[in-house]
C-alpha cells in the first residue's frame, strides 16, 4: 500500500466513525416524527401514523418538554402517556406499550382501549385485541382508527365480511380518502 492509499483509507474510516457518532443521539430517541396520535377526542375522523419519538426503556417522551423523562414522572399527562404507549406499539415495543397503558389512572378511554387492542393483536392475541377494540367503539362509535384496527383484526381472523362492515362505517365517518379507510381497504384487498 502506498502512503496515499493509507491516508485515503484513514480519512474514510474517520468519516464513517464521525457519521455514526453524530447520528447515534437521533436514533437513541427514535427519531420518529412528532405529534400525537391524531385521535384526541370524541368523533375522531381518522387514524394517524404520526407518533412521537421513543426513548430507552424506563423513560418516555414528554411532549411538553420535548425530551425523554422517567416514566414515573408525575408531571406527564394522561394524554401524553396514552400517546406514548401508541408510539411504543407502532415501534414494535408491544409489551412496553401495554405496561405504559397500565400506568394510566383512567385506562378506559377510547384511545387507550384502541392502543391496548393494537398491542395485544400485534402480540398474536387477536381475540383479546378485538375485545378491546369493541369496548373502544362503544365509547366512541365515530373513532375511525379503532374501526380500521378492528377491521384489520377481522382480516387476520379471516372474517372479511366483518372487515368490510368496518370499512363502510369508516367511509361514513371520514370518506374514502382518510388514512383509516385507505389502510383497511388495502388490508382487505391483500389479506
């Protein structure tokens, strides 16, 4: 090897190390967008793929301070805990999502029940997930995201007839251009 080749190789290695070191903090908190679930009230019109960054185990993202804090922090709102549980579930951290939902003072909101259903369904407990979705629908019949997830659970169970019923209900809630309709329609077409 010539000195020029060694020098070029060391520059490339140094650049790779620097790029990795500078990107690590972004990956440590998940880097997954911002905002909540888009389903913060009755009559929610559709699901949202927007999630907040995720933190290392034992911590959660606080929307108010925009940083990771201890999960036991008393200053974090119920809504923040609910939204963070959804972010964990969307990141594939289903058990942690369920544990976060267990910290809620009121775990029987439409959103919390929906996210509990989502996490349990993704863990392979589809019937249990369906039971949570149905409780969520009772609380908020116009919550399109829960109807999307309920329909997806029916697809998993091979009940396309029930999935199509949910699709029609979503259409009545938010039309055919909302995310909940598009996602469930795709799941039905490609079971």
